C-alpha cells in the first residue's frame, strides 16, 4: 500500500530556509531488527533527540499514517465547533486532559480574539482503562479510529523502548515495564490548531519547551516547528515529510538515563514562506511513564557509568511531575547538564 497523505493540498514548504538535520529512521527496518538502523536510531536519541520515523514499507507504520490523515480531518472538524461547545470540555472538566485555548491580541472579522487551541485526550479514556471524561460527540463518533491510533502509536513506542533497553544494556523490558499500556499514565493524544497570526517574539519565546514525557510522535502538515541546535543554539525549521512522523524524546528519558539520551528544546513559529497565513494543525501522541513511577535515575547498564547526579531533593511521581511541569510550577529544561531552571518568560 502506497502512503497517501494530504501534504500536497497545502502550499509547499520553502526550499530556501535552513532546516534541521534530522536523520530518517525506517520503522520497517527497526521492526526487522536491522542492526545498522537500530544503531542510527540510538545515535539520534543521544545526539539530537529528534528524528524522522519513516513509516513506509511497514504495515503498522502505514496504518499510523493513514490514521493520522483521518484524525487530521477530525481535528479540523473539531476546531470548527462553536467555542461554547468546545469549552464544555475545557479546564473546568479537567485541568489538563481538556480543551485549552490561549486568546491572542489579534481578532477575527467578528471582533472575537483569535485563539491558539488544543484538545487533549487521555490514552486511558480512549482505551477504557478508567471512567471516561465527557467528550464531544465528534470525538465519541471516532472512538474506533482513536483507539486504533493510540494502540498503534504505543506499539511503535514500545518497540523503541525495547531497542533502547538493548543499547543501554538494561534487562529487556526495563523501560517497557514503566510504560504498560493498561496502567494509568499521562499518555495522551493532542489536536492542535494555531490560527493565522503574525510573528510575535514574546509569545514564541514563551512557548519554547522540552517535552516532559518519554517519547512523542508528531505529525505536521505545515512548517512552523523549530528546534534549537545543540551546538550553535540556532533555531531551525523541521520540514514536514509526507509518510514520516517526527519523533522526539522527552525529559523523562533524560532523567531515567542520567543524561545519556537527549530531549531537545523546540518551539512553534508561524508557517514559513507561502505557507504563512494559514491555520496550522498538529497531531501529537505523548507517552509518559505510568502515574506511580518515581521520576529518578534508573540503575543498571550504561546508566551506572554516567557521572554521579545530585540525589533527588524529593521523591516525585510521574503524575505529580506531569502536573507540575504542565502548570509551569517546575519550569526548566533538560540539557546535557541536567535540569536547568528557567525563570518564567
Ligand atoms: O505543533 C508542533 O509542531 C509541535 C507541538 C509541540 O511541540 C507540543 O505540543 O509539545
Ligand atoms: Fe513539544
């Protein structure tokens, strides 16, 4: 099956801007146990913490791309729903797994402030691991699609975690056992929509972040995602590549491995070139350690060879860590030096 995507419905990503040097890792080769591909994957996890995952030639991967295309249509429908309806599923319902929006200073033709919006759907709601938070009919109508997508993303993530166990010389299942599908966790799928808006330095700077979970699987149709290069600190665009997901590692993996793996800082700016002025959607799947996991350096394998790290001042569970990071109460980014505190922007 050739992968059909909708990227060609949008103006092209410019050819004359600096793009991030992401390597492309083939899911089909990882599935087949290809040693060179697995080594390239591990290098990417250590060096940049961002790479393309090429889904072509893998039944699982092609189903994920197909699911992402279908969910892209669903998210576009979702964001067209009246604001009052979306807000019913907002932060009054749950502070985090909810519809959230950020009003901008610019207004639509009716004088309403434009909003950056996202909608966060817990894995455990989608898989029936807990009592489901209320959700709009549109989302309930797409339950089968969402469930397939979550299960498929998690299969890919589990494969990558197992590969990391091997490279880190940890007993097989070490990372997987902290991320069991049926255990409650902060995993969630996110729809994102950024309205057409001018470049705004302050807003962009306040959105610089590292992901705080384990592994993120991202689909983009327009440019706008940028990563900051580790050596030069230059911000460069990540070009959306049809048939590939952008995969990045989060801070949990940096913490578990005492800094062997990298969680790179990134941000979102308006789409570049001819894509400027269009609303921009992203589809994200965030994986996170199970809620009860204590966020600390793991023991064993190559991790034991890492320099000593300061003992934790307090034991914090994955659940508390996510809530504190999500609400800006644990501001900081992970770098090779560990957690660097940042004053709020
Ligand atoms: O919209 C994007 O391309 C990236 C979104 C992102 O980094 C996030 O939601 O954590
Ligand atoms: Fe992110």
